[in-house]
C-alpha cells in the first residue's frame, strides 16, 4: 500500500481560509517563481521557486487519488468534473449531489464516511499516493490513525480565525508527529513534512 498524505496550504496561525472562505495571500507562492510545473494528472500550470517545485513534485509523485469533503466539492463544483491532481476523487458525503452535470463522465466517487472513502481511495491507488485534504476530513482521518504523513505548506500570514487545518475536534490523547523529515524554504512559503507516529 502506498502513502496516505494529509496536506494543505495554511496560515501561520493554522487556517486554510478565513471565516468567509477567503484565501488571501495563501496561494501567492504558486505564482511567484520562475519554474513552471503541474501536478500529475493536471493541465494547470503553477510558477514557483525551484525549491518548492522539487518538494511538491517529489512528494506527490505517483499521486493516484484525492479524498475531499462535500464542502470543497460544492465550492469548486468538483473542479468541473476533472480532478485538480491525480486520477480519481473520493468525496465524503452523506448525500451525493443530484443533477451534477459531470456525474456520468467524471472520475468522482461519493462515499458515506471518512474511513470508507480512504479505504476506497487506497484500494484504487494500490502502491501509489492518496492525498487527503486537511480540515474536517483530514482531521477525522488523522484521529482515526489513517494518515501516514502530514505536509504543511506554511505561509507567513495571520488570519486570526477561519477554517482550521487540523479540525480534529477534542482528542482523547494527543496525536504525535515525528520531527520534520523535510523542511524546504520557498518564496513566501515553508514546506514541512512530518511522519505520523503510529501507536503500537
């Protein structure tokens, strides 16, 4: 089985967006470099520093599937039926969308439950990478012990409040992460990669 990674771009105080889903300068680093690249499976190009490009392309090499929540699906309209990266998207929702115009052609599967969605994504991916969006879905997956690595793309800005990166809710015990196995400095972003310490 391949890696299951939880990640996102996040503010210094731990938010992926403000209270109104605004992202402010969080994504500026994806357009402020001189290296053009795209995620596997995507036609969308970004411009970053060489350091950011190398980190992101290496980390997500072989990405097969994404697991996201219904909120992100609705906000993006499922990226108009084309995964933002990878080959297939598994959407956690209690109620699949009705009359979605891409339902018959898009590589999207709607799954009732975080554990079930990640299991389906891992089966699809085999020995390749599964990316789980941070926030409510990623937080639940982390608390369930289903995440192998956490990647934080840390941007030096402060929102004060908003959509939290971890969003685990109360925990019976803290979730431990190892010291970062990678720390990479880009322009207006620091990439941090942590292995999750699994309980024996």
